[in-house]
């Protein structure tokens, strides 16, 4: 990546490495339409969410709500917590992550290694259920009336969306202003909606497609448990204020089986992507061939697959939960192989 968005050759802080993430051409049709992956796992902590973690802390400092020696509290399934752990360590804050066992174990271990305090809402839980509402409630209670303490409240914090504005500028510069379809996961809404909002100032006429797991409630439909972590709106959780339906042209749902099969098929091309990213890529691949000739589609890949070795890439874990489908993996792999042959 060139131009104003190129980072210095040498930096002095880990957070200075945020951004300027690469684009990978994953698939191309015979008519010249292409699917590009915005590889956000190349950020520190291997996830896009460190972008908004930094933005939320910047906003809290600017407002005078967080001062030297202060404490940050957040409810997190892992990736936001990883980002906040890094920013807290750099700036001398204490960070408390309110978590549950549904989060990938490696994310929890990494937060602890970075100095975060972990508070579980489901002590002794087996990780089969999300506890988003309970996490939010506890985090809010812990921060209430505490001086120099901030509950960053990622689902309703405007700075979350602002943190992703640079993604839009990176895409516009790298693609010389040519982007037709943007596809991304919808969790807090900050990533997809923040990128789309800023991108609309830079590029005209693109379509935004939001992807959530089957069982999530942002786009309606029945609620039930799902295993894609860090995304969606589970039953009992409030839809965050950052989910702006005016910025999402189409909302779709992808099941765990399809999302995880896609992760495993993409891995055999040499790239490891996370569970929710699998859902995004599945949807993008499904519709790529039906797009007008010469379409440029970008899928936002929020994190890599290295944190999911115990889950998505573990045959025993997948089998125990009836998520392993050799047939679906084969279908995705064959489709991907055909499309990659056009590059």
C-alpha cells in the first residue's frame, strides 16, 4: 500500500502498527469479477477490533473520563479485549475484561498474558452458551460510581464506528476508488457500518451486505444458540446503537456449518481465517459469479484462524457439536478452486 497511508519503516509502539492491512485476491470469475479479502488479522493482536479499542480510549481521554492510572472495563468475547489489553498496557491503565467461556480459549489466555484481569460471568461453564447480556450488566455495575473508571460499552460507543474510518480510506486508496460491493460481519455494527459510512464519502454507488450467524436476531428470524464468536446479536442481548440499517443494503444469515466449512476450505489455500470471517467469505463466494462483469467485491476479514485451533479446526470439537460436514467443505473447496483458476 502506498501514499499517505503507508506507515513509517520503524515505529515506537505496538499500536503504531495498527492499519495499512493488505488485500488478497481470493477468487475471480470468468467475467472478471473478483473477491478481495481485507486481511485485518495483520493488525496487532490479529484482529480488526484493536482499531476501535484505540479509538474508544482516545475518546475517553479526550472527554476527561479516563486519566493517568485509570481503569478500563469492557464486556468482550475476546478480540475487543485483546485490543484494549494492548492499549491499556501502553498507556498505563488497568483493564478488566468481563468474559464467558464461549470465547475462544486462546483469546482469553492472550488477554491474561497481556496483563488483563478476567472476570467470568459463567464460572464453571462449558462454553456452549453466550452470556452477552449478563456480561454487559456486570461490566456496567462494576464501573458505576467508580472514579477514573470507564466502561467502554463497545455496542453503543460512537468511537467504535469512528475507529474503522481508516479502513474506508485504505480501501479507497488501494483500489483507486473502485469498489462495488462491501461484505462484512455484523456484531456491534462498528466495523461494517463505520467502514460503510466513511466509504460513502469516498466512493459512490457501492452496495453493503451485512452477514450474521443463523440464530442471531439483528436481521430478524428465530433466535437460537450459535458458535460463531464475536459476531451477531444473541437472544436476550440488545441490538447495539451502532447497527445502522440505513447503511446496510442487504442483511443475510450464514449457519455455523457453512461458515466453519468455509474456514477449513480456505485454510487449504494457505490462509487461516476466523469463524465469523468464514461466514462472510461463504456469502461472498456464493454470490460472486452472479455479479455483473468486472465487479470488485471486498470482504472484511476481522481476524485470523490461529485462535480457533481448539474449535473450528478441531475435528473432535466440531463432531461433538454436529458442525463437521465433509460434503459442505468439499462443495466450498470445489467452488473456490474453480474461481481461483480464473485468476
